[in-house]
C-alpha cells in the first residue's frame, strides 16, 4: 500500500503529458542520454521519450534487465503509461549525443563522469539535476571545458521498485547558465523539454535557485533522519524550527561569500512551504531507511567545507553533518554484526 511515508517530497505543479509524436518537429535529430532511471531520471526521461524524443537511458545491470523485460512504467495522477526506451550499460556504447541529463545521486557523479567522458569530448552538453550546489563545479573541474547547463528539479515522485516510478504531482525543471547569461544551448534545452509538455523555466538566476533549494534540503532532510519522524514534528517544535532557522542563516552567509545573495525572507519562506508537506518524510529519510547512501556530503558537508574556506562558522550544519555521519557509521556496524536495524 502506498503511504505518505514513501513520498519523495518537493514542491510541484500540474501539467499534461505530451503524447508520442505530438509537436516534436524541433526535437527530431537531438540525441539525449539520461543517466539513471530513478524517480527523477525515470520520470522525466520517460516523459521525453513518450513525447517522441530520441532518448536512451544509461543504467545499471539490474535496471537494464528489468526495464528490458517489463518496460519503464510511470504511475501518475495524470495517467499511467509504459515506455520501452533504448538502454545501455556503458557510455562507450554510444558514439555521440547532443545532451546528457544527469539524474543520479550526487555520490554517483564521479563514476558517471568517467562513463560519459568520450561523449562530452565529442561535444555533448551536460544538464545537471542534482541536489546541492557542487555538481556543476565537479563536472567542470573534471572536463575542464564549458559543457554544463545547471538545473533544479521540483517534483513529488518515488522509485517504487526498479522500473516503476510513482508520480504524485507535477514535476518542474528550472535551468540556465551558471553565469546568468542567456545562451543558445540553454534556450534549446528549454525548448526540448517544454515541447514534451514538461513545465520548464529558463532562468538567469539558476545558482540562486540551487542555493535556495539547498536551504530546505540541508535542514529538513537531515533532521527527518535524526528524529526518525515526519516533517510535522519539526514544524510543531519551536526548538527544532530554531535549528532550521539558524542552519539557513549559515547557508545565507556562505552563499554571500560566493556572491550569491539570498534574502532573509528565505528562512520563513522555507518553513512556510513545508506546512503543506507536514505529514511526509524526506528523500534522505527514505534513502537512509532503505539502506542506501545519503547525500549528506553534498549538502551539509559541502556547506561546512565552504564555510571553512571563507572563515565562516557553520555550527548547526556541522552538527547535522556529524550526526548523519554517525548514524551511517552505526548502520554499517550493525550490518557487519549481521543484525540490528536503523
């Protein structure tokens, strides 16, 4: 049975799916590689393929076997559908693509960069859809060329099982150049995604949007894991809300050191939008409870390291980071002993 405990929660809207072959004249001839078929890549990639784009998925062996046999299924309030897109297990199986959409978790990025290196060398543009604010920097440092368009995703969806995406509300993508400049490549990606009837916003402030989303991810995500409770507990507690508020203040200070200026209103805005989600658990909670890695290194860990670089204290983020690392260590010890639970 589907319960609210299983949701991966982000703010969202509504839209209708594009059907196969509808309004795709602009998109023909553009080869797209989606890396990962989880909640994000699986949902958006399936929508793009369904709309008639030339989409291939780069996936792990287990996912390859499952989707090859049963297809990639999306269960959505907008209507269920199944697609059977081309799949590869190694980036070397393709010689050229126009666009690579990175949808896997932050901790899988390094392995992915090694896989897609020949495609980027051949001219592919990379669209990043990861949480945090370090993915674009890591991609640029690896390839040492201007190949990145940054993106932010807002969606309510979950990977129910391999090859099955459960989508509850509309997903939106914001994208743009890190420099804030307008570019032909960002505009083209925006058109590709929009013509598939995926709501997509072209912005000149994409880095600011990524930092704003980080304010939520770096506070509510770790707290939900530490407390082993839905978001409502955080909202009901004055003391826990103070942790959120101070954690965001630290993020605002670190962002300002990097010339990203967030308004103080982001503190109360971040808390206010969470009231609509109060019965839910976070994606980091789901990752931790399912025995998977968390993205703590690329959320609070990244904030702490940037704060140290600029001489900015980040005690709340450091505490949240250390507590999650401690819980992950505890889990490893329990597994090694052959028992216990998280």
